[in-house]
């Protein structure tokens, strides 16, 4: 489990995971039901599953990018914190974590988001080790607010938007 703090309005729309071995895995992504940190909220009743996917994981040391569209995007408003739980449903393969320095410390950040140290939690809200840093990639898009008077635009844009921003947690 880990927290993302938004510096601008963003939508988290995908993750890449770092499995311990190359095999078929079932990955579940959960978000804390209400905005805020996961700390003090580590019971399943506090969480909403936003996606489940079966994938062939890459070997250790290589990210496994989860398929786009498997999870509901999670909007996070500027200044808000959102807790996430990315887990594998089998105990024979799991997402790698790195030891952190202190729960809630800033591990890394960019101009859009702050990534905080969290905990490694066994499948389905079981035993946790802290502090831990999620080894993976957070994919997000900036939410661009359009003034009401100009929405919808009178002329459609010519090109689709670029790929989502990528934030490497580790």
C-alpha cells in the first residue's frame, strides 16, 4: 500500500508491477474508498477494487506493464492524497518492494505528484511490513480544466492526445 499526493489535478490510469519471477499472475488494484492516506485504513471495508487482470509477468528486474483499460481511472485533485493497494492474488509470486526509511516519507516526486513510502501487504489485506516502497510504475494523465464557456470546443482537435505521463516510483 502506498499514497500518491497530487500537486496538480491528475488521473491515475495504470500501473506496471515488478514480479519476483516470470509467470502468469493475477494482479488486483485497489484504491482507498475516500480520498486520504491508507495509513489507519488497512481493512478491506475501507477499499474499492478498481481492476483485476491476468498477465504474463516479466522476469525479475523488468517491469510488467498492465494492459490499458483494465482499471477505472482514479482522479486525484490537487492537494489531495489517495491510497493504493497493488497486489498479486497468489503467494508464489508477488510484487517486489524495497525497504524504506519511514512510513509516509517522500520517496520521490515530480512537478505533478509526490510518491510516499508505504507498506508491503500480503494478499487480501493481511500481514504488513513497513516501511516499504512499491517497486513499479505509476501511469497518470494531467487533467486539463477547460473553462465552461469554451466546452465543448467549437472545432474538434486534429490529433489525439499523447500517451499518459509516466512516473517511475522505483
